[in-house]
């Protein structure tokens, strides 16, 4: 593996790509605590916990993300991160309200989807039961 000054980071949500681009540093949190990655860091895989993910871009600017649990895979100069939920924010102060609002909205959507699925399952069971009844 060659010496590099940046790594390619991709942050995936189940339905979209939240970020893709070069970074010179990454900071995240696993179950055993916070860690940092530089472009020439050893390859590894770790589970992420709900926390703040911080990327430093080649121009020195930072990208801040609030993430839910997920998985980080570093291989060579590529870092792939898959999380259930995530939002980007301009700064740490704004991140709290962004995460609270976005995650609450997603939880409401998930709750409505589970309710609809439960109704469909109950209707299917009723229909199967009616098929088993003998017709007179």
C-alpha cells in the first residue's frame, strides 16, 4: 500500500449516500470508545455506536454528522460506513436539534409503517382462517 495524504470516504444510509469524497482525517466512536483514522491507518472493521462522526476534508474544513449505529470498514485508502440513520450539520451546536428532529421524524415513519404492516398481517390471517371454514 502506498503512502497517501487522503482517503476516500463513503457514508451510506439504507436509502441514500449521505457523503462521498476525500478526507484527511476521520473521528468516530465504537463501543469501546472514540478513535481516529488517518489515510495510512491499518485496515480494520468496527461497529459504530450512535455518536458524532467528524471528517476533516483536504481543504481543512470539517463535516459533522450525527449517526446511529452502524459499521465502518477501512480497506486500503477507502473507508465505507453504513449506518441506519444519519444527518449532516454545520456545527456541533446545531447537530443536537438536527438529530432530534430528523430521528424523531424517522421514528414516527417507522412506527406508522409497523402499524400498517401489523394490520396487513392481521387481515391476511383472518382471510386464511375464513378459507379453512367449511362452506355449507
